[in-house]
């Protein structure tokens, strides 16, 4: 199974500052079609996950352009520019290259 | 509006069975692969299973293979998962989600809570 490892944030993050969340995969998520099958989700307290980013850097429909994804085949970053109160929650990376689908353990974002 | 609504959760004893259901609306149900996930209290998200559009293919996580069975009824817009031989470690919120073309999951239900305890 592909293991997804996420880094921690130096919480709380001051409102208006940027925050970067890291994720590593134990295997390259670069498919032979040239796409990297890495997704990001935000789970706000008491809610279901919200789809943020797919193919490592493509924003899902309706997602603010304050969210951006980048990376290589195994190392990924989700950047949130100018964090706001509504960004509070746990961020998960997830690989969709192969089954079983696997998630990182989550990175909590708190706002000051 | 796309909606997924889970039901069927509850409090059960170890070794027992339970069926959780997911009812979909707001989209052409028969055109989408549906997955089940779970999230234990204060834990991360675990993928459990998927079923393809015409029920010809299903896949399970090793942790539930042989104990859980996924099925769908395209006429009723439902995906069920039968949970058997339940263990305390199966205690979790169970979510269904609609797959977006082999890319990710843009739509999730609100979850149904399964608690396994004696």
C-alpha cells in the first residue's frame, strides 16, 4: 500500500498569513499519462471532507484561489495564502494512483 | 443539487451484522462509481470499498474483505454495504462518496455512525 505522510503546522497561524502543508508518498504518484494523482481535502469540524485539489495542482470546482497545490512525484505542498477563519479544520492528502486508496493522517490548521 | 444520505448506523455487539445505506439524488446515479469510507473517532479517513456503475466490479480494503459486502440498486439510487462479524475496531463514522472520473471525491454524505461494543 502507498503510505501518505503529512507534516504538522506551527499552530495557531495568524489570520492573514500563509500556511503550507506538506505531504509525502511512499511511491511516485506520477502516472504514465503525465498526471500526478494526489488530492487534497479539508474536513471542517463536524463535517464531511471537502474536495480542494486534484491532479496535485488543479483546484476543484468552487474552491478559492487562495488554495494552491504543487509538488513532485512524491513530495507535495498545499499552500493557503492569507488564511481565514473558515479555513480551520483538518487537511488530508490522498492518493488516487492505485488501490487501496490511502490518505495521510491529517494536518490540523488553527487560526489566531 | 447532488446529495448523498447515509443511514443504518447504530449500536451493535461484537460479532453482529449491520447494513448501512447510501441514497443518492440530484445526478444520473447509474453513471457514477460509489465508494465507502470510514473515520474512527479522532482518526483519519480509511477507504473501504467501491462498486462500479453496473455492479460488475467491486473492490475492498484488506481490513474488511470477506466481512463487508457492497451492492447497489440503480433503480432505487442506493448503495448498501453489509457489515458482518463486526469488531470494536469497526467503530467509526461511515461515509459514502461519489467518484469524479477516477480523480477524486467531490461529493460526500454526512455519514452514519456505527458503534461496536459489548
